[in-house]
C-alpha cells in the first residue's frame, strides 16, 4: 500500500489533468483544455497542484502516468516529465491505460464498463473492465473496428454494459441501439488524473513499472505519419 502522496499526470487527450493525493482521496487536481500545448502547460499544472496541497517534491511516494492510447505528443511529454521527476526523487513509477482510467471513473457500475476512444473511420481504441471486486480486465486495450466491438459487447453475460469515453459519446446512438447498454454522461468522456490516483492506491500491482528507464507509452498503433510512410513504402515496393 502506498501511504505517502502520489502525483498523477495525464496528457493523452486535448483535456489534460494533473492531481496529487493518496489513500484519503484527492488533495488537488487541475483539469485543462490544452489542445496541443501539453509541453507548455504540464509543469505549471504540477506546480499548481503541489502548491495547493502544501507539498514539496520530496514528499511524494510515487508518480503515476496515463500510458495511452492517445495523443503521441501528449503521451511522450507526460512520460518524459514523469521520468525526469523519478531521476531526481528516486521514487517508483506506475502506469495505467487511459482506457482503464476512463472506465475507473464509473467504478460503481455493477456490469461491464467499456471505455472507447475515437481512432477515426469507425475504428476505436477499446477495453472492457468490471469493478465489482477490485479491477477485472474483461478485454485488454486494443484498436478494433466499431463493428467488432458491437459484436463483442452483444455477447456479454447479460449484464447491462456501460460505455464511456469520447469514442462512446461519438457512437452513442449505435451503441445503445445495438447492445441494449447505455452511454455514460459527458463527464466520463476523458481519462482523469484523479482516476489514476485511485488505481495506484487500489491496484498498485497492476501498474508498477519495473524498469522506468525503459518504459514507453502504449500507443496501440503507429502514428498517422508512420502509417502514411508505410503506405508510401508499400506502393513504392
């Protein structure tokens, strides 16, 4: 059990967040609409939450970060910031999927919780969890088509599924019509640093990074630039 304060960072989407807290709950959290300016906003947000909580860097027991999927740039910035802090403080790193962090905000739902991020062209980044007893992974994060996700969600155990995340909001009508489930409210559409704190306190073994120096975010698929380059190379071949 982690008993001293933990710093949480998430910059995987256009809405970034930083929080500090522990077993007692969240001491302070900053949520910002950053839209591409993670590099300029992340460290000031860290300073703000630490100051609001009356903490100094050496008071921290760990850093927890959202490991993806999401913005390639945002994930790299959060990862680099976390690693830099670890080197100076000699504390452990924890990392959890942004899909799990999004789903964890709906931990009180008794059935399966599907977290969806938009991956363009009827593709989604998706994962499914249940929180009745700890955290149970029903489907680990992957990039799949919406049609395949609908097929899997219809084949559940009869419990009503809840869909969260901006990908769920985008496909609300089809998800509810085809699965009999419901899409969560707008405040569950983004991963939250506060949810990362809850995960680090509740299931630390799921997120402990054994070798922070070698750790990299989980992008789940190549970047747009990499996919374009691969397509050009294939056509050229």
